[in-house]
């Protein structure tokens, strides 16, 4: 798993991305389209057209890093918007990378009734 330091933001790039792009092209996209500094230490997540491949880029303070994951079965859950960005928590990123629907996770316990 990607070591996500405290106070790190996770940004999903809505829509589809050309997965032939490397770090430099994805960083340029984060800056131009998402209006974020790709060298600020935040994580940027991009998904391919088929939906089974994501790339995550981040600057860890020492250099450029890129993580890629392809699902053998299923698709990564992605926002329906064609453009823009969506902020995730590190926990939601973990669910996304596992192929879990991060938008509506269900707890396995019920809170106690008040009263």
C-alpha cells in the first residue's frame, strides 16, 4: 500500500485518462486540469478508459513516484463526471484500490439506540 502521510490530500481526476502517460504528463494534467501542484505531496489518481487500470502519482519530497494497479476482475469505481476532481480520504483510496465501492461503504455494526 502507498504510505500516505498525515495531511495528504487524495485527488481523483474525473473522466478517463490516456494510460500511456507517464509521471511528467500526468503531473502536467494535475496542474492544468485539476488546478493542483503535483509537487506538493498530494496523491493524484487517474483511471483508464476500460476502468480496470489506475495510476497514482505523488511527489514524496525526494522524487517522483508512480503507482499502477490493474484489476484482474471488475472495475474501479469512479465518479460519473466527465471532468473535474474529487477529494478522497486515505481510507477511501484504500477501498478504491481494493475494488470496493468507496462512495457508500457499509459498516458491519449498528450504533446503539439513544435513550
